[in-house]
């Protein structure tokens, strides 16, 4: 799998998720086998580049390449400038966000709202490609199937993006109108893939190795992108790559391995956000890890009362020590059923 001159180790990627795919989480997913990771979206507004929030999102310290940065905005010149700004700070791939369904993004006509205005969307894509070309940096695009069920224009926009030089396209199989509700559909992804020469990535509801296999087969896509299913279960990447290569399931990870990974993740998380902010923002990650495990609800409630990093870290270690007394390996995840559109 190639993006420009960059060779990727496999075709199972972690999706960019606002508030989730910071540098510690990206590195965690890569360590568990993700072949590619894109940053949270970074604003194209120059006045916010020096803000603490943006500087954290743009942190790539110690991150293995290729370093991919997703940018979001509504003005072609500002987006081009943002691309170069991030390239100067280490970005090796620039991804354009036309897939975020969040109201605070779409209300400003960024993210998936851009799909309502194809001329504007194409002007942004073209400006970013032209800005990145002198630096030898490829541009990728992430989008949805369209704004609504009645307005699915992914194919038209995909063809236009390819024509101006986009190197790879990711399609989330939902409209902006759906948000994350209902089910992803893959017919649109298959249609886009059949029409394009550049690599196409399928995204949406990839929750198990079997689902990844079926989506790849149904759409003909070159890769899959996993988002919410990786929250608290980053080993889904190595499980999926192994299953795609062999048709055989890996055993779930040892509880002791997950304990080490989680504690290391928390330490990295604190180092990025600082102890005070880090403790609060780490709670969601801890909650995802313990979903479905014994005593999870009581443990999560306790987490919300702890405000110091050493205390939180010790509580997590103690919980996992107790879990190791009852099981050697993590429980087997229950795969979601294959959708009717793929049967």
C-alpha cells in the first residue's frame, strides 16, 4: 500500500477522531499493528495555531512516519497555508477533512458540510494539492457518502479530487445527516472504488476482523479504516491484519500485556496534557478499556472521583492486577453481524 512515496506496512488504518486520536493514542494503535494513523483535525485558522489545543493536536514527538496531519477549514487560501505550516512542522502527508459531521464544524461549513458546495470543496482540494506539490507531500481526502440520503455526491467529488491530484480517498459509508447513527452502507464505497485509479479506503462500522474481510471483499477497497472499535481495544489492528493474512484468529491479548499497554498509554497521555488535564481526559480511555469487564461500572464511578495522576495510575494498576487473578487473557470480542447489503 502506497501513499505517494510512502510505503505502508499493511492496509488496516486507525481513523482520525476528534478528542481521541492524539499522539499517544496514534502511537498505541501503531504499536498494536495499525498500518497508518492520521492526526485529529487541525484548524486552518492562523489565529489558533499557537493555542494549547492546536499545539497538542500537532504534537508528533517520537511518532513513526509517515506523519499524517488532517486539516479542516472553509477557505482555499487558508487551507493551503495551513498545509504548508504543518509540513514545516513535520507533516509528511496532508489529509483534508470533508467527513466530520459535528455541528460545531458543519455550522461553519467545514468538514462534511463542504460536500454541499462542490465548487468550494474542489477549490480547497486543488489549492492544498498545489501548495503541497513543491514539498513532495501527497494529499489525501476523507469524506462521507454525501450530505443526506437524497444528496449522495461522493462519486462526483471523488472523481474531481482524483483529477486534481489527490493520492488517496477515504469514504465513511454514512451521510452527514446520519452522524454516527444507523448503519454504514458500502455500495457507495464500492461505486467510488470502481471509478477511481487511486487507492480507496472504506470506513464505518469496521468492528471485527470478519467485518474488515467482508467490507474489503464487497467494496474492492484497498484498505479499511477503524475508528470507534479501536477505543479501548487497540489490539483490533493486529487481530485484523493477522486474520486478513491467514484466515485464522489470534488469541486475545494477555491481561498482563493490556495492563502494561494501558499504563504506558496513561503515562504518555499525562506527558502530553499535563497531570491535571491528563487525569480528566484519560477517564474516557480507561472507561473504554474496562467495558464489559467485571466490576467496570463501579470502577468507572471511582475513576471520576480521582484527580491526581499517581492515584489514577495506581487504581488502574490495581484493577488490572485483580483482573489477572481471574483470567489470563482478555475476553473474546463479539463481532457485529454482517449487514444485509453485503450478503
